[in-house]
């Protein structure tokens, strides 16, 4: 059996593009219902303490205000932590909105005003009077560092075991560096703010439109808390205006809207403000001490990578930060460690390439420092310490074309023309010019996922899975996979997602959606083809009567004998002659057990050019080349879009993004897009994306690796290294602002 439609690997525009640019695409806060009411959250003004009094009388006195929910009048909540946990919960006790009078973090929701209009609800919220008994809080990771601890349980993989004798090897090394890297907290800031529209249906069931990266996760969350069945709570999220990890866990507006709808028996919408978007989850501030030792030739002899990350008082959130060093570089004497320090803030939350961008910023800058100590080209040092296997797991790689990334990226960037000495390159405007590079890596996991396919008499195919599209092009790539597999025109394929009533899919995160859901889509189409072929064999005078499934090709809406294309039947003809209106198939796809024998990662090499005004210290990224080894590229157009966006976010992480905490009040000060700086069009450099050819038949049946995170992980380090090359000043704290350079 074969196909010849060849949609995979073809640059294809987004099938949902027209709906987005014409406004037909609806987001969580845009679904309406008769009698819709509006909720507005009242946020705490302190970081830690207790609510002494809460007076809602002035708000309730306004005509059109339906209710003000507080910890005093909210409905009963489950007692056990497990009822509030979700698929992405770290160890600990999840936050419970309106649970009691205790305040655990600034902007904690303390009340919900529900009114007939949004404007009224927002105004009434200003009339809710709350008095507090404050307690001393600590929000400074540097202060809490002395109290850091090793968690009893990690959210993800723990640090690798030590190997060899680091201390002895470090002392005996010819060249040594011992440095510390830090970065502040960062917030996701997607364009679409978090919102939930809960529609109260006539039969008492709920249809919930939620901003989420996993409808099944949101459904499970409300089911557990409010004692609902799957039929009583359906969650829908057809479009997401950016998530970046902020939608992996159900946010408190979902709880608020569902609670209010059930209590009032009315449809309720709760939308968070931009300021309130800073009240839950962020990339955690992190401190990373690193020590490297090498012989005179540049071979690593000792490696130590440790990290201290912030977490809340109620959950232990730990990222995979230090593991990357031991995987990327084959050092026989290595030690690793990860500790947590509790602060009075909300639990950190996965943010694009969680842990990866943090850990690789530190190790890749440290390797750059070591290269200068050794008087070696930074690229040469990396090639000298190229890992042929993953020493963390003692496993071979399923595929690894990182060497090709180095070679092709360096050639495109013209790295060979780099002058080695810092401050040695200038442009005609007398700016200092710097060139830097870094390695990137991200794991390519496959999760269990399900899919359903329905082929109708008119030759139209509908495939569905309860995954999400957070802007990555899921609608498009899944449609391509199905069209390619079934040999149908792309316009005859519809992919449905974002509905909890569809077959189960994992959260959309971790760069595993194509690997997981894509594999399920391919598998369900394979099952459908076999059913169709069996029907074709039963037909009178069938050209396939004596053929096997391997003898046919699905192409251009037909089933054909591969050796004789004239012997063919159209899909619609087969179904019409068979007397069937539709064919259905549903499958559960799981990772192959052979994957356990390999270390499975995507890789990248990032090269960056910066220009620094010597007098003012202003920094401009002028050129980036990103070479990606991401397995089979299913859609070069959307794939390139992913990398372009990742590079821009890497620029933001390196130079601009910083959630500034006022430790006196325990509150983020710049909680708006005027003061939380992100890259804009004027910051966009020339970006070249190279997809290195890479074959991998282990990673998943498609041979494709996720691209959402591999594009960002090396960018901040490459820029930081370029700034050192330009200025001769090593800045080890992100973001690198002009005051740190001057």
C-alpha cells in the first residue's frame, strides 16, 4: 500500500487562516448565550496575611448585581488536594480559590462580583471593601536561597546521578571556570487573556468555553471539584490566542465562572484583566552556579551544574534545568543538583521550553567563557566535546544531526570570518559588532493519544481529536497527515479539535502534539483505508479481488493497483456500490516500546550577530541563523513560523523580558504591556532558518520531532555570547539591559 498525494513536506498555508483574519474564529470570551452575565474578580492587595473583614453590601445594593461570592458564601468545596489537581500539577497542595480567609500571594482572588453587564460588574468590584491583617512576606529568591531544599518529589525528571569524581577532576584541570548565572521571573503574556464562558443549558448541563491548552484537563478539573459527570460539563476551545504554557493548568477564572453558573443557574463569563494575568504562574527566577574544567586541548574533564529555583509555599515546582548539560556534553566527571526556595508568590508555571531555555542559557554561556579561557573558537570547543551518546541515561540517540546543524549554520552565518578577540569588530556607524553561538536541545516525546475518522459518501473525511491549536498550526498539519494518508484533496479533509467530547489527547505542550496526535491521525487513517479496501474487494468484478492491501495506492480520491493505475475505483464509487453512507474508525495510539532503548531529542545550533552602541550601551540584534535538526518536517511553512516566533521570544528573554517584583509589597510592578517589554517589529532582525535533513524511525511513525521549543532554547545564550564578543563584558544576568553593559 502507498499514497501519492504528497501533502507531507509541502509548504501549506493554514487551513484556519481565513477564519482568523476575517474574525470568524471565536475565542473563549467571544461566545454568547441568552441572559449571559459577567463576573469580575476582586484581587488581594497584600502578598501574605488574612482577610479580617469583607463588606459586599455596597456592591450588592447596585441594581443588576446578582451576587458577590467570597470565602464566606461560596459553595462547599472538596476536602482532598487531589480534587484540585490537574494533569500539569506539581507536587503539593493546589491553590483553592475562595477557600478561606488566608492570603498566599499578591492579587490572589478574594471575591467574584457577578452582574448583568461587564461594566457594572467591574464597577461593583471597586465597591467591595476588604481589610487585611498582614504578615511578613518574602518574595526575593536571593534572600530565600539560604533556605533552599531538595524536593522530596520532582514534577519532572530529577537531576542526573553524579558520575566520576568531579572535585578531583576539577582541581586537576588545566583550565577552570566557576561562575553563576541568574535570570528574573518572566510572564507568558499571550494576546488573548484568560477567560471562561460557562453556558447554563436548559437541561442543567454546562457548556464551557475555556482558554486552555487541554480541554480534557479543564473538564476533569471542574468535574472533580463540582461533582459533575462528563455529560454535565463539556469544555470547548476551538481557538487559543497564544498560550505558551499559561493554559496548561486550569486558571482560577474557570473555577469562578463554573461556580457562579452552578449557583445562579445562569450563564456566566469571567475574563481576567491584563494586570490579573500576572497573578498566576510565570517562568521562575533561577540561580545557576556552574563549574567547568578542561585540559589544555579543550576536552571537558569536570562539569558541575546546579540550580536554585523559586516555588510557592504550597507546591514544589521544579523544572528540568541542569540535566541538559550532562546530556549535551560527554563529561565523565560530573555532578548536578536542583533545589527549591519558597517565596510568597503563586506557583511558577511551565513557559515555552521550561527549564531548557534556563539551563541552556547557563551552560552555553559557560562553554563560551571556557572557549575564551582556552583561546579556542567556541564552535571548535563544542565539536571537540560532541556527545555521541547520552551519558545521563547511558543510551544512544535515536538520531542526532547536531554536527550538521553546526556546519550548515556556521556556513550560512559566515562564522569563519569572525575575528576572535572581543571588541575587534565594528561597523561603519562605529557600533561594536559581536558574533555568538550556542547549542540547543529539546526532548522529542510521544504521548498516548486517540483519534476518530469518518469518511462520508461524498468523499469528505472528518478526523477529530481533543487536542488544541495554540497557534502552532495543528489544524493544518493534522489535515495534511490525513489527506496524505487517505489520498484525498486537502480541501476534502476537516480536522476537529478543542472539544472534550472528542477522542482524548494530551495537553498541547512539550512539543509533542505532532508526535502524539499526528501518530494517532495516521493510525486511524490506516484503519479506515483497510476497511475501505475490504469493501472494494467485495464488489462485483472488483479489480482488487485477488490483490492484497500492500498492492494498492490511495491517491487523488481513488484506490488503485500500484502496478496498473488504470485499475482503479474512486472512494465515492466504492461506498456507493457497497451501499454504505459512511465508514468510521477510532484508535488509541501509544509510543512504541523500542523508544525506551534510545535518547530522543531535537537539536539546534544558533548563531547571532549584535551591534552595541559603545557610548549609549544600546543593543540591537541584527542577524540570527537557526539550524534545526527536527526530524521530518511535515510543513516547512508552519515549521519556519514556529522557529521565527521562537527566535523573537529568545531575543525578548535575552534583552527585554523581566517581571519586576517590588519586594516591599510582594507584587509585580510592571504588570502591563506598556512596562513589560517584549520584542516588536522594530526589534526583528534578519532571521535565517535551516532545517537540516534528519531521518528518525524511532521517534514516532511520522519521523517528526516537535519544533515549538527547540527554536528558542539556544537563542538567549547565543545573544549573550555575541554581546561579550562585541563588548568584552560578560553579563551573566538576564535580561541584558544597557545599564548592565555600560
